[in-house]
C-alpha cells in the first residue's frame, strides 16, 4: 500500500480543513476519486512526464495524477486554505508533488518543469479561458507542453471543438484547432461537483501539433480572427475594413467572398487571409 492509499477521503479533508468552495475563486470541487483518476487517465501515460495542475483545491485530481504514475506534479494553488490539505498529499507522495501558492496567470510554471510536460487541470471557471488562450499563444511554437487535458463548462468545450457554420464556432475554435487537435473526452453533470455548478462540464484533451496546421503569422492571424468575430454578424468586408484598407483584395487572394460572415470561414481560409495581409 502506498502512502497515497492511506490518505483520508476528500470529504473528510474538506471538513477537517474547513474548505468550503469559494465562488469568488471559481471553485467547484470534485470529490469522487474514481472520477478524478478517470480524468487523469485521459491525459495518457504520465509515467515519463512532469504534470502542471492549476487550481488543485483539496487535491482530488492531484491524487489521481499521482496514482496514474506522474513523474512529478507541480500544483499551483491560489487559495491558502488548501495548502495544508495539499501538504498532506505531498508528504505521502514521496517527493513527486510540489505545491506553489500563487496565481497561475503570474507564475512562470515552465521554469519549474522538466520536459516532457503535460498540463492537466480542473480549471477554475473564472480564469479557464484566459489560461487556455495563453497556453495556445506563446511567443514561439512548439510550447513547453505536449498536451493539455482541461475541464471547462460544457459550453466552452463545445466552442473549442466547433466547426464552421454554427454559433459556437469562433476565436476559441480557431486558436485551438490551428496548433492542436482538441477532442471532448468526458462529460460531467453538475452533481459530480461540490457545490454543484449550474452548468454541465466537459474535459477536453488537446494534442499539440509540432507546427501549426496551416502556415500563418500568429499575430496577424489573431488580429484578423479577433476583428472578424468581434462583429460576427457583419460581412467580412465591413468587419475587417479596419484591419487593412484593401481588405477586399486580400479576401479575394484567400478565396473568401467579401459577403461571407466570420462563422462561415474555415481555419484554412483564415490562414490564407493572414498570409495575404502579411505579404502586403
């Protein structure tokens, strides 16, 4: 029996340390260790990888990652109330768990990790999308991580994997699918969490591509996509006129009709448009 097997149940940990979930921190705790291990398994073989976990809370997913053989887990937790509970897991983990208190938006986690790195997290709802965008838009590609296995509100997960033609399709789909292959691998009902959120949740696994799916300058592509979807009901010749005064010529170069709307345009076509704009 490993030290992890001797740890108390998560409900006992929460009671012992007074860890009522805080709405202000976007907290919803998963207490079913069978579920947290199942999420950890979605990340693949962890035995040769360092794992970054953001927002571990009382450590349910942390335990799952360690139980699945993660070489090392770096857990970044903003809430100081959770640190004693995580310290108990660290003591049982025989050097495989490092806990850092702080804001994941401000900490340079990459400097504390050794490749290969996987990111696995039940992200706090209030920072989940911002963290994802940061991980998808580093200064250079490929990034420090090989895969992401992240829990989001179901609506956000569906936006990540959306295809052209629907309301869910937008900036998040394009950023995700340009440099990774994202798949929804699990769905979780509200009652799986304490306290139950008002929405369903889903786990998305992102497999990193070594190079973007189609060539394009990252900054130009991001600027074009942001402008197009900020006014998604308008035709592209109107929504993108602030990007370049000759936008209709660039749309033609990319094979996009100027009367199209953003949600009708494929990732490949947006990349072609970005290339045309970059070439002048």
